[in-house]
């Protein structure tokens, strides 16, 4: 749902001074990309109000969705990104 998500996570990761964690990346992402966060919340809100809510596969809350995306990205990229960060 976030456009260029991989690139944005990479930028957030490279901007961190501390050891990356899910919570730290989550907070930094919110600060760095407030418009993407707003759009994610708006999409969720529209879905909840739609007639489809409850009749289809539920859409995860924006916090859960972003945290899961960050967790998956960290598992996949943290080792390769940390070596390129040095």
C-alpha cells in the first residue's frame, strides 16, 4: 500500500544512528514519511466505512500493517544493509 516501500525502508534504515529495531524504524518512518502514514490510515478508514467491511478478508490496522512490513523487511535486508552501511 505504500509506494516505493522498499526504497523508503532503506532510506529510514540508513538514517538510523542506533542499532535498527522494529520500533525505531516504525517511529522514524512516521517522522520521515507523514504523508504515507496519513494515506495508510485514510485507506483503512475508508475500508472500515465501506459496505465490504466484515464481508471480506479483514484489512489489518495501519499500525499492524506497517510494523509487519518493517519486520519482514528487516529480516530480509538487515544483514545485507548493515554491511553496506559501514
